[in-house]
């Protein structure tokens, strides 16, 4: 988990660091708000196109090999983004960067189902996704330093993109040797621990076979999967829209220097980490997912509305953006546990990919529409109102789901009598897993 956490930091950093680069890049290359918003968002078109096939490769081929290839490819493209000179180059590099990153996140969500039981899954997703606010905090601190560099006659934004892309290639090589596809292959686990978690996960998969026989194509057409996809669209519209434009909005409000704006932009992400973990812990403890995902999106809409009311009062605006960020990143942990309640195997992999692919179209819509509306109206209020609407609609969509904890796999204690044939050994929990 710590290694996957580090990989996701670089995944997200290489995706959204253009938000910091924009503070110099737009003036350097004479990009309008619309041009920059298009380039920031076009990443998600490529991301959408390769999502399902990439994720199926994780399930049907090898998670370790796919993650390795993805890391190397996107590391190269992220660094190349620092060499662009025209809008067309910017669009193409961002588009192919999206293709290279397409399968990583949904692939890891599927990968986690190979290692964590249902009742531990929200915490596992939270630990993984805490990389998002962490990457934004680290990104702000690193960008404050790198944006001041002026080597070889290149401005700091170029070095920011190049130097944050290259380490990803190194981690790709490490991933090939370090990761294992399944717990049974993990020689760093004791034998009884490997047997226990393998038996638990086999038991869970067996229960799902009795509960539903959805094929891959059926799962992709399932009404609950489509609702989850639309809710994910609303979430990612907010997530990427806010991270891409927050530094620019703060500079508009404050008039501060580039370094000061970057550091202040990192403040809202501080609250996101404890918010994510507490929500995930409580969701796992209660077994409830739907309300734990819906309430955060509702609070995002309320907090962003407050940011508009704050006007040019920087402290109030930062407080509102911080509240929105806390709520925003409390959403994904319980949300990504929802599809695994009623799906498994290739059907789950394809559905998670569809949900994430559709959701990430919001990654195009958020940055693009905020930029377009800023050029149209001369300010960012209309764009923030769009994010407010997405938060409220997303909350309503999650509440409309008919997925309940009654569909969830039973715990090993309650399931032992009905499916004890899976393993002749007792379901003993190793000490490490109790901790």
C-alpha cells in the first residue's frame, strides 16, 4: 500500500501540475483561459478512450506488468509537456498523457480487491487516495521552488513539468521488481497469512457468484453502474476543475506573488487527509456506503457557494475552499466500495473502468468550462456555480442508488457455515491482519 500510495502521488502530480505551471505558462505562451482550460481538460479525452481496455488488461493479463508500462509511458509524456511551445503541442501531449494514465487508477481499484476484503476495502481505497491531497500539498511546496528556476534560459514552469515527470520512469522500473499480482505470490507474507487472505477473498468471490451472474456486457448496461458513472462525473468535475484553477482564482482574489499564491493554494488540501480517513473508517465500521458518499458531495456544493459569498476576502475564501476540499475527498473511499458490492471479476473490472472513464470526462468539462466561462464573463463566479451544481446533482444521484449493505458480501464468521467447502482450514486471522 505505501508503494501504491507513492505511485498515485506521481500519477496525480503529473496530471494536475499544469495548474501551477499556468501561473507562468499562460503568459509565456500567450494562452487564453479557453486554450489553457482545453489543454488541461483534453487529458481526460484520451483517459476516457483507453479506460476499459486498459483496466481489463489488469484483470486478464497482469497488474504488475500493466502498472509498470503505464508508469514509464506517462513519465516520459509528463516530462515532454515541459517542452511544448504551441497550443497544438500542448493539446497532443496532454491527450497522450491521458491515454498513458488511463488504466492506472481503475486498475489499482481492481488490484485492491485481490488483497483486501470487502469490510476493509473503503479504508484501503482511502489510504490509496490520500495521495491526491498529499500530491497537491507536495506539489505546492515543490512548485514554489521549481517555478523560481531559470536554467538554460527556460522559465520555471518548464522545469516543474520536466523534473516531476522523470522520477515516474524510475518508479516504473521499481514496480516491475517490487509488485506481485496476488497475495499467494507475496513471499514477504508468512505462509499462514497468505493462506488466510487467499481463502477469505475466494470465499467472497464465491458468495458473489451465488448472488449475481452478471456478465461483462450486462454489467456495463446495469442501471446502478450508469448512475455510479454519472455521480463520478460530478465528483471529478469538481476535483479536477478546482485543482486546475484554484491557484489562478486565488491570485485573482489576492493579487499576491506567484510563490505566495502557490503556497496558499496548498492550504485546502491539509484538511482532506483526515477527512478521507475518518469517512472511510466510519463507512467500514458501519458497513454503510451510500450516505457516506452522498453527504460529502452535498457539502461540496454548500462550501463552494460560500466561496462565492466570500468575494475578495481571501481568508474567508480559503476557508470555504478548504471545507469544499475536505468534503470532496471524503467522497471516493465509500463510493468505490459500492460497485464491488454486487460485481466481481471481469464484470467488476469493466464496470469500474466505465465508471471512472465516464467520470473523468468531468475532468475535461471542469477545467474547460471554468476557462470558457471566465473568458465569457470576465470572472470565475459562473465556473464555480457550475461546480456547485455538479456537487448537488452528484449527491442526488448517489442517493437514488438501490445498492444497500444487504447486497454486500458476508463477513467470514457469518459465511463459514454456508461455504465452508472453499477451504478445509479454519478461517484464522493472522496477528498482523488483526492489527
